[in-house]
């Protein structure tokens, strides 16, 4: 198993894009490996949700979402980071999206969906003054994906513009911290491990298949077994796990394993045999393991 490296190796790659109004956008790129993106994105949405926004910027339209409270879910599944709030949710492909247990996503589409470039950016006005700060992502087709909007020293608490000569420079602290860690490599990633890689075991509660409607006993059995084994594994329930009509379905993120037709008794066995001992229970694996 690869160890987690808290030191980001700088790319030393920056670009400038002229704007029609005479301004420009300056981008400083940073690596997009999951052990870089994971800590970065988790910290933004878990620790700094009150400071950041999220959205898209293209010619002719801007979408900007804000957090009114901490996200309910920040989870990585099949390559996609999912962040769920009370009013909206987002997905961003930060690892290869295989397409569930059947690996249904074609190779070309896997490459296109995945974040291929990321950069801290500053937008300058025609007078050469920085006016907005954020993070831009691009996919494998070099198309712009979503933006994370970082605190703006020229904007007040009620989204009103502050007087031109009285910006709140303290709001640039987050941008400067991120730049030191992820662009320049002068400071270490604060996390000891990748928070998006913390293992979890999940039971499907999707209404797409009737068997999964009886998910609660399996969930409770997993909770008991994990607690008794004193494992550092999150026990959760989730939406569709992409193995429809074979529920209840259980997924273990540690080695990306799906189990079907799980009972409470089998749930306990999964924890004891698979999570603790490393032995998968072949009779309920999906895809089905063919005996040689």
C-alpha cells in the first residue's frame, strides 16, 4: 500500500488568459492526484464551508451556490466526490469512474470525466488589480468543470461591495494558505491521511429494488459488528449502489467490494471475515466469482 505523502510537488506551471474587457485570468496549476485533491476538497467543504462558494462560470452565465450550513455528506464513491447539503448536491470526478461493479464506463469516457487539470486563479481588471480568487477544474477533454469561489476581500458579509480603498485583506488568508501548500509546496498538507480515503461500509436503501427496502436490520448489524471489532470504518447507508434487484446490497470502500442479498447474519460475517481477516465471502460477491 502506498503511504500518504503530505508534501506536494509543485508543477511550476502557470498561464494567463486575456479577458475581453482588457483584464486577464492568471492560473497556477497544481497536481490532481487523489492524495492532493482529496485533502484539498475535503478541507474546503468540511472546514471552510462558510467561506467558499461553488458553481460554474461561462460566457453568458454564472451559477454560484453557497453553503448555509455544513454539508451532510462528503463522500467518495466510484471516482465521484459527492457533497450533499440541505438544498442541493454536487458530484466531481476526482478518480477513475469505473461504472459500478460491472465496470460499465468505457475507457474513453473514464478519461473524459476525470479531473485532468486544476489551478488556483486570480481575475484581474483592466488596471491590473486582482478582483476575484478561486479554483478552476478541467476534465479530460480540457473542458472547464466547476469552480470553487474563494473569499473575496472586496465583498462584505451581505454580498455588498466594500469601498474601493477599504478591502478586507484578511479574507485572502485561505487563498494564500492553499497556494503555499498546493501550488508552491512550501507547507505540508495538514492531514496525516487522505480524508476521502477513510474506509466505509454502506448498505443500499434505494427504492429501485424491493429487497433493499429492508436495509435497516443490515445497517444495525454492521454498526454492532464494526463497534465490537473496534474498526476505524464508517458505517453508512446510501442511495443506489448499482446492483439493482439483488438487494440488500452492501459495499465496502476499502477494496471496492459489493455483496448481494445480505442478511443481518451475513453482515456480521462480512465484518468479521472480510474487514478483520481479509477473506471475502465468495457466495455473495458481485460480480459472481467463478470457480476455476
